[in-house]
C-alpha cells in the first residue's frame, strides 16, 4: 500500500511538471506573437520563476516524505 502511495505521488509530481512545461511553451509562443523580441527571454525567465521555483518547497517536502516512506518500507521487506 505504501509503495502505491509513493508511486502515485511521483506520478502526480510528473503530471504537474508536464503541465508546467506546456504552460511555459504556451507563454513562449504567446510572447513571440505579441511582444518585442527583447522580451522573450524575460517572459520565459519569469514563467520559470513562478511555475518552477515557487514549487521547490513542495518538491523538497515530497522528496523527504518519499525517502522516509522508502526507509519504512525497506525495514519491513526481507
């Protein structure tokens, strides 16, 4: 049961990052369509900052929990 929860947590995190990647690509296309070329890199940098950097504390918490769960599972496996 614990392994399934860990797997579901990993899949959930991967799905979130796929959505983040798609959003960054959408913003890149939008910026290229409507903004001056000088702004492209600024827009992408800001998207990455908001969509990735703001997510780091959550990831760190999830990783800690996954390691903790893995240690617990390892204690009960032969």
